[in-house]
């Protein structure tokens, strides 16, 4: 295992996957932190501990490469991770494991914080970088459930749990550029916005590329309900049309019309809710489309559509903008078509897809839509989703799936 330099500040980052290596871990290392990547993937940990560096490839016209140094891998299921969390050199804990895994990493974080308290380790900040609203506060609740009242009182005083919005498209790496298994390809754009009102003390050393805000809700909703909403609908419609990649899906005019329509509907809702400038929001949407269309990303619709039940849950990228639009009495026709397409995402390697398709086969699409979205049968919204689902199902049958 690689070692930090004497007194080097440390960060423990859970999840050495695409965004972990391609964005958060890379930024922390560039900013002077020794990054301990905590993961469960034994092969990945072996690679992290046998390479001194890896490359982040910017997938732009003229491809550029950044080298990442100063990291190690540690098993999130072993004692070493709590020890790192307890170390006085550790200033930050970050995560990029997926929302469903937050509960699973909470015991290791709680154990590390207990040790830290006893060792007098002091102030530390936790930032979960998952695509969901209030992700770090969700992690905080899981961590608190493993601590005593006394430990929780110390935690409230010493440990910041700050929500954030994290944005950079990082597809699964391919052999086109990956010379070693840690190399990763990313788009050039990146944005990491953190709620400064929930931090304890300054982020020290400051993380280059991290923006601090006191109005995170607007940032995260704009990102999740625009970029991720459009991304998901592109992926689900792309899947229905038998296409493999996001850029291929967007090149299809029918798909593009629905994605644009959904972002228009969701955009009108966001403009009302957050008082965004409508023209500026339109520019944001155009920028998102330009990012999706980047042919160098080779981003797979199966990655972008992964875990459809999470994406169909209340407050996530599909229902979130739909509910806000309805609150303002705005149309949701294209959003409903995007939701409908999600119910046709039949990917055998995705456990949530298997569960969803199994439930549709068991109880029928009408009941499955009501169960997963909370949109009641007989409502206008439910009728729109079912109508679109039936049309897309015919389309899917015509196209034939992979
Ligand atoms: N890839 C992107 O474009 C992107 C961009 C922004 C945000 N995100 C968010 O980041 C998170 C991770 O996405 P990703 O694309 O990097 O996924 P990924 O599958 O590439 O990485 C997840 C990593 O978490 C690890 N992991 C799983 N269980 C673990 C555990 N118990 N302890 C520690 N590590 C564990 C996995 O082994 C894997 O290395 C998700 O919430 C995603 O929404 C991704
Ligand atoms: O990571 P997910 O599964 O929540 O969503 C898939 C993609 O939309 C997502 O990873 C984007 O690439 C990312 O959010 C861009 O910032």
C-alpha cells in the first residue's frame, strides 16, 4: 500500500469507480490530499495499490491527459478504513458509491468516527457525491443510527455533513484509451457544488474546482431534474428504439423531440419554483445537449438507465420535475412519455430492471406504475403514462431488443 508523505492531509473516498477516480478522487489528489480509496472490489484495490499513478483522459476534440498520484486502496469492509477516518490527518470523507450503498458504508464511517472522538481527532467534513437530493444528510442519518447519544452530540459539534451537486459525465472506461485498469475517460466539463452552511470549519486545503454555496437546493434540482432527467429519458427511449449509446439516441429525431419536450416541461417548472431566468435556463439546457452529444464519450444507454426503480422513485429525476410541473398546473406529456419508457428498460444484468419487469408481468403495467411512482390509477397522469407505454411497447417489439 502506498503511504502519504509526513503530515500530508488525507481524504477517505468511498467508491473508486468512474466518478470516484475520474472526478472526486482526482480533484482531491490534485489539491494536495492523500486519497484513500475505500472500495469492496478486490481487483480494483489490488490495482490501486500496485500503480503509483493513473490517467484521466479528457474526451475532447484534442484528447488531453491528466495524471493522478498520491492515493492508495483500502477495503471498506476491514479495520483499516475506520483507522484512516480516525487519523488527525484526515480532513474529508467523500463518497461515490451509489445511493443504495450509503447505508452499507455507514457502519465503517461510524466506527471511524467513534475512534476519532476517543483519539481527539477533531473537526472533519463528510460529502456524499451521489445523484440524489439530500444525499449527505441521508448518510448522516445512517451513521447516527450506529452511535450513542453522547457520540451523536460530539458528531453534531465536530462533523459536517454537507449535501452537494456533482456533475461530470464519466462513462465506463474502454480500451480505446485505458492503458492500465485504473485509467478513466471523462468529459471536460465538471461542477462540484457543496452546501457551505452544513460544513464544519473550512475545507483545508481548499479543493480546486469545488464551489461553495448557500443555495444548494436550486443547483441540485437544476442538475438532477434537467441533466439527469434528460439523460435518463434519452437512455430509456434509446433502449426502446434498440440503440446502444446516448449520442446515437439523440441523433434520432423522435427521441430528441421527446427529450427536448420533457426538458421544456421540467424547465418551466424549475423556472417557476426557483425563479431562474428563463433564457439562462435555456442556455443551460443547450449546454447539456451539447455534452450528451459528445461522440467521444461512447456512453452506454444501459449505464445511464441503470437502476430504473431508483430513477422512478419520488423526488428523483423523473418524478421530481413531473410533480413540480403538476403543482404549477403545467403540462407533463413528454415527461410522462419518459416515465413510460423507463418501464420498458429490460436489462438482465440490472437487478432493479429484473425486479421491475417481473412485477409488471405479475400485476400488469397499470398497477406497477401506481406502485413504483405513487401516481394513482385513473388519474390524468397515469393515463398518459399507460398510453405512452403501450405505444412504446409496440415500437420495442418492432425494433427487437439486444
Ligand atoms: N459516472 C457519472 O457520470 C456520475 C456523475 C455524477 C455522479 N455520479 C454518481 O456517483 C455515484 C457512483 O457512480 P459511478 O458511475 O462512479 O459508479 P461505479 O459503479 O463506477 O462506482 C461505484 C463504486 O462503488 C464501489 N462500491 C460498491 N459498494 C461499496 C461499498 N460497500 N463500499 C465501498 N465501495 C463500494 C464499487 O465497487 C465501485 O467501484 C452514483 O451515485 C452516481 O449517480 C456518477
Ligand atoms: O449515475 P446515475 O445512475 O444516477 O445516472 C446516470 C447518469 O445520468 C449520470 O451518471 C450522469 O452521467 C452524471 O450525473 C453527470 O453528472
